[in-house]
C-alpha cells in the first residue's frame, strides 16, 4: 500500500483489536510468555531498587552528582571506560545527533525516551512513550529522526525541532528498524493481539501494512535489500516491495539478536556463535564468542556483543569482523540488556543496577 493511500494519522487511527470468545491454544502459550516476562520484570525491579540503595551509600562506586565515574583505562584492551548512573531501568539504546538515547522504565509502569549528553551523562530531554513493556523495548535512529517503542506505543522524535509523532501498535513492541522508507516494528502478541510486524510511515507513523506471524519475533533488522526477522523458529526475510515473508534456508540455533554492516547481516544465537550473512542469506563467516550472547551492535569492522545473563558480572566483547578475533573483553554492570555504537566506541545499558557504561576506543 502506498503512503498516499493511507488516510489520517497513526496517532488518531490506532489499530483495531478483535475480541474472541475463546482463547486458542496459541494465545494461551503467548500469554504465558508475557506472564513470565512480567514476573521477571517484578523480580528485576526489586533487584534494581536494592542495588540502587546500596550504590547510593558507597561513594566510591559512582562519582558524586551526574558526571559519572572517572574514566579508567585498560592498557591491554585499549579501552577507556566510564560509567553513568540512571534513575530507572534501561531497556534499549540508540545514538543519534550527537546524543545518547535511552528507553528507560520508571516507577514500574512508564517508559520514556531519554536524551543524554554523552560527555557527562546529563539529561537533556525526556519524552514519554507510554506504558512500559515487560522489561523490553527498542530504539533506533535514521538521519535526524529517533524512533522508540515500548508497550503498545511507538514514537518518532525530531531532535532539531523537538516534534513528536506517536502511534499505537498491537501487542508489546520488542524490536524496531527503519528501511525502504518505512518503520518496521516487531511486537509480541497477547490474548487480544497476534504476534505482528507493523509497517509505518517514517514521517507520520501512519500505518502502511501489518504482517501477522505464527511465531514469536525476536529481532528485526533492515539492510542488504531486505528486512530480516529473527524468530523462535529461525530467520525470515521480508521483501519490502511486496511485504512477502519467506524463511531463509539456513538451519539456525535460536537467533537472539541482529545487526547490519555494509556487507553483512550479523546474527547471534543462543549458542556461542556469531554468524555473518550476505544479502542472499548465505553464511560467510562464523565466529566463536567467549560467552552466550545477548545484544549486538556493529560499527565498521568492530562487532560489540554483550553476554546474556541476569548476573552481577555483565560482559562485553569487541570482535574484529575481518579476523574473527576477540580483541577485548570487559566487565560491565549487572544484567546487560542493550548495546549501541557511536564515533568513539560503544555504550552498554545494564538493567539491574540502572547504569550506562561507555567504552571509548583509544586510537
């Protein structure tokens, strides 16, 4: 459907939800997924509250005020590390317009998009997204626009004008990407909504198309001529011209997250394997990671991967995509959930201790 053929704005239209008298077996299974996620959310928030209380009483853990800790440098890894506290649980990151953007859960029920100064961690602006999801959300940026989703909402921010567009989506927004003139949001369904890919206009967030799924989406990434969908059943490709959804021919081991560079789609799996895929979906590189991965970001030849753990010793590794060698590995905060890159290195968000870690590369 063309953009001109869509009447009204996304914020006023929303998406209809169909109520059913009975719950099919699939919905009961999906409800169990959401219920389990919300149980994890409550446990993590308890942990977050305790950790923040303890951290506040230890003056050496964080620097006083909002400037973060003094940078520490590790000569062996070539990274300078700074840490900044947040007042809430971060679930997603993006870097754009010289700022760091964080999807932050606050007060246990709200999700906001926070704009931070990367030099000192100072908060520059805050934009309400809406009700928080069960400890997940997503953010991305293209050009002068930043997009974020959490719960049943997606927003678009223009950093220069501070204008905001808003739309509702079915289910719980879990992943977002921008490509081929559209915003693509993956959402996990519930009793009233199926698992879904929602395609929106990049400017107005007006609805363009919806793709109902028979499996749970995990990640969505535009690039190399396709929109790539990682799911509990493997990797799929969406053709933007037709919205056709087709599986790839590769046998995947439960994809976890994706990122794209100029020539490769990078996929991490529940195993310790990082896979580089070309535009036809063929595997071109396999790299063994030092841990089970959770989040991924790419900048040039550097692939940054965090470990997947609800633990006190989060890890991030930097991998050289040309050689497949792990060039550095650093301990970060508790329960890493997101990673993004900027011109200086990488940022990692850790949920349980409510912090951001900036890893700066020395040249």
